[in-house]
RNA sequence: CGGGGCGUGGCGCAGCUUGGUAGCGCGCUUGCUUUGGGAGCAAGAAGUCGCAGGUUCAAAUCCUGUCGCCCCGACCA
C-alpha cells in the first residue's frame, strides 16, 4: 500500500472543532479521519476508514481463529422479529423506527439476537449440528437520548456481535471462555488497556456476564477495582460485604423531638447538640421512597430503600438490582397521595402496617441499631434495632460505592475508576431460544432447548478508545497494527528530496510495507512535520537536508526519538521494524 | 426530560449593549519569494448572518415565535 499525500483525500485542521470535548473526538476530526454528519453520526474519510478496517481485521481474525463463522444480517429489519421477543416495545425510544411505503413497521437493528436465533433455527435441527458460533460485523443503530463524545458514543456505530449456540450449560460455559480468551487476544493486539469487570446481566436475564472496560478519564462507566487481589467489577455489580450480625441488648426505642431536620446533615447536628449523642451520618438510616414499574404493566409498586445515612442511593445500582423493574423517583404528588409517608421523617417501623415493601442495604444486619425517622414531622427515633423494631423484606445493592470500601473477595480497599465499555461477554441462556422455540433433536428423539451466549465488541468505538489512550499533545500515536500506515515518509522542500522519498516509498511498498508519503510540493517542512505528528503513524522517515550527505532521519512517533541513518539503509531498517525481530 | 451555552464564508471566531458599508485568523485560488518546525509579500474567490413573523426609512444587531446544535445531569453498547 502506498498513499501519496499529494493526492490523498485529506485536510488536517489547525484548530480543535468547536463541538469536541474529548481528545479522541478532537484528534480524529483534526487529523482528518472523521467528519460529523449529524449528532452521533459520522463519516469516515480515507485514513479513518483504513484504521477502522484494521481494527475490524484484528477482531475478525481472532473470531475466525476461535472457530466462529462470519455472516451478515441486514441493518434494516421488519418489526415482526422484535415483536416475538417483546423488544419492539421494551426497547423504547432508543429504537430507530421507520415505515415503508405500505405503512409496514421497520427498524434499524440495535442488536441482532433475534435474527441469529431465527437463522440457526431455520438451518439446524439436530444435536449433531451443535455447537455453533456465528458472528457479524455490522452497523448498529440506537437513537440515544444524548449521543456524546464523538465516535465514542454515536447513534450509528460498527459492532462485532457474536452468538454461541450450545446444547447444555457446560457447552455454553466453554463458548463463553473461548470468547473471553479471544477478546483478551483481540484487545491486546489492538493495544487497548482494559480491565475485565464483573457485570450485571440486567433485564436480559441470564447469568455470568463480564465487561471489558478501557480505563479513560472520559469513560462513562464506573468500575470498582481491587489492587491486591485483582477483583474488578462494574459499579452496578459490586457486592457489599455485610458485617456479622450483632447480638446483645439495646435500650428501648425512643422518639425524640428534632424540629427542622429533614436532611441527614441537620439530623446529625441536632442529635449531637440537643440530645447528647455523638453520631455521624453512618449511624443514621436513610429511607428513600421509589415507585417501581415492571415493563408491560401499568401498575407501580411503592418501595422503600434503607441505606446508611452517609451514603447516597446510586440510581444505576438500584436499577440493576431491581431489574427488570424500573424505579422512578417518588415525587411531591406521590407523597400527597400517601400521608403515611412523612417526607424527611420516614422510619421503617410503620412500613409493615402500611403494606410497603422495605429493602435495606446489606450493612443493615439484624441487631444493628439506628437513628431514623419517627414518621411524624419534626421527630426522629433512636435505638431503632433491625430485627426488633423493624424487619426488612430483603437486602438491595443500592448504596453508592466509595473508594476504600472493602473488596468483596479479599477485603482490601477498592478504588473507583472510569472506563469505556469496549466488549461484553454474556451467557444469555435460553431467553431467545425460548422465544423462538429453538430446539435440537436429541439422540433420544427428544428436543433439547438450545442455550445461547452473546458477545459484542464495539469496533468503531475501539478506534476512538485507541485514540483516547494513545495520543500526546502533538496528536495521535497509533499502535502499528491499527495505524493507517507503517511508515510516514516526509520529503521536505527540495524536489530531489521528494523524489528520493518517493523512491524509498516504492521500495518499501515492494517489501509489503504500508507507506504514507508526503510528496506535496511547496508545503513547508514545518507543516509536514506537524501533520506527521497529528496523523500518528508510528514510524516517520524524514528525507531532507541530510540527503546531500546521504543521510535521512528516522523518528519514532511514540517516544519522539530521532536518529540519523544512512539513507541507503532506510529501506532495510524500516522493513525490519515493520516485520519485527522474529520475522 | 431538567439546567447551561451557542447558531455569522469550508473551519475557528469578532461584530449585537448603542440599528446604517458584514469583519478577523486558518484554509482555498493566482503570481513572485521562501524551504528543518503550522513561511513572506501582493492580488483574489467565497457568507440567504439558523428559520419565520414583527418594529423601523433602514435589522446580523431590537421584539415575538420557531428550529437546530453543543455541554452537564437523568437514561443507554
């Protein structure tokens, strides 16, 4: 491959685009890899297209190596497939919907579980056919409420999704492990730093699920990591370690006057000054009311969540815990309709009588004593003992996770970081197989319900993540396998320098090296250097003022190292770099 | 959906308070000079000032409405 900048469809920008915030977005636009067309929708220019293909090629290679077979489904799909699994309605506004000329409902596929399942059902029917794993690299569509961060989170994006079909749980486990290994190899090759995190399976049901999160400051997912045992989990999947249950006598429950204390802060201050206590927010029990709806039903249930007063309820964690139920904030109007719930002074003592379900943080174990609301305006109670004065209906992971919280595996302190999801592996189980009645006929003549796994890699997102993790103040710094070229040859000013650059470029191309050569006439050296730094090709060869002494300059984009080399050795030196020490 | 900001040549922005010739930088075209760090000089091309209505002799500027976009939050791969 040989790209000449004199004719390459490329325009680099000196200024950051006004609408870009994150580094990958700014750089991919400035370096002329992508251009925005509509919110969350981007065009890929020649260099960007090459980079995306390179990422796709790595993903494809690793999928093929693990024995998966590539297929391709349409992006434009009729409603009926998503009707059968209920997702036409469940997916909500995120689904891009459209009508054909006859008024028939169509959608742009956000994922393709239904199609894969249906295809396997159509072709395979014997246990001898299984297991099988299929994948595709497709453009997906999600009408996100708020697309952001350029390529990182678009409404149109390229994704590799694969599905495994197995006869039993052990087979599913094997398929899952194979994908896990393949993903590790894939992301290693892509040069992405990542953390494999336990994840919640959410509304999709199923059991084991892990996310590959690439840590970056601009990430949207929060994950918990333990640096002593290596445990890592999406914040939604973090499990709180409950203290041992407490036995022993507590003084009787006592109701105190605490006027004007609807918040934990004011309550703590009042207790300590007016009632001779020495407590912190952690000694109080905060009770948060939510209403929960289940998809497909219009009724909502009132639910009270009890967490230690020093912690906020993390709505994402609560949602994950309650899935498929969807919690919503209890509003003024709701309180008005439920006079038993006194806003700011709710205590669990009366919930049983009100017939309201009460779930508590795992730290609220039997025998613990709390300061909490007395269900009357201006009054709180102390010595409210779990198991004596109230009995929760269960526990719930809803409280926020904080750095320093205990690791559920080894007890050390965990840290919190942000990351971007680049891969997700997921033991789906039989939800889709059940919906499609996907069976194989067993050796005994009886049908076996197939069990599935689903696995995704964000291909276009990976491009942005690599840019996010591999750049400096000068521009992009691509890992070689992803880079649009192996070497960027800069021929500065003088005509003979450009000629020599082209000559070396041709020789390298003949060796199978992918070359980008800056042969633009009458462009000043400064501009060419800046562009080479912005574009981020890993190796840069400058054919310039040294030419008359038979020298060229070899630069490493990542380290910034420069060295003068005899120009006659340039081809060999570069070929060696590209082919690697082993080859 | 809540909060904040912005719509002016391809890109980045000024002008709006106080109405009167549409301006700057980058990029682009032509010529000459220049050629190791986003060159210089000269001459050019390119804008329904988001849209609609109103006020006015006159609107990018004032008023009303509307559409769109970006950022933060809520929500999602």
